[in-house]
């Protein structure tokens, strides 16, 4: 049994190590983009069930990446809040063009 991670600073490198494959990260980015789009659409149209679509799309594509590409268990199951935060942190780092540097900084190949 793996040791429980107590601090977010220790969780983040672990989270990145579970996203080594660029295709897994691409699926995360796609799902997160779709989720954000669903939230914007829900607010703009006041069709509130689209909020559920935001969560489904975000997690569906991420989990496809984990189960079929990385072949690991999503961090969401053990650390749901940190995982949710990290999805958006990774997304922001990717959008800013710093994902490669972040992976290198944490010695993840």
C-alpha cells in the first residue's frame, strides 16, 4: 500500500508522474476545455444541466487517458480535491507553454 501524501507540494510531482504520456495530457486538456465550454454555455443559456456535462466531459476524457493510455488509477479516486486543482494547474501551465519545463523540473520523462 502506498504511503498517504500529506502535502500538496508532494502531491503535485506525483500527479505529473501519472501524466507522463503527452496523449494522456492532451485528453485532459480536451476534457477541461470542453468542461469550461459547458460551464460557459450553462451560464449563457441558463440550461443548468450543462453543468453536469462539464464534470462528465472533464472526467471522461481524463479517465480514458488513465485507463487506456497510462494504465494507472486516476488520482481523483484518492485525492479528489487536489486532483481537481491539479487538472486546472496543469491546464494553465500547458496554456502558458511551460509544460515541458515543469515536467523537466520534476525529473519526469
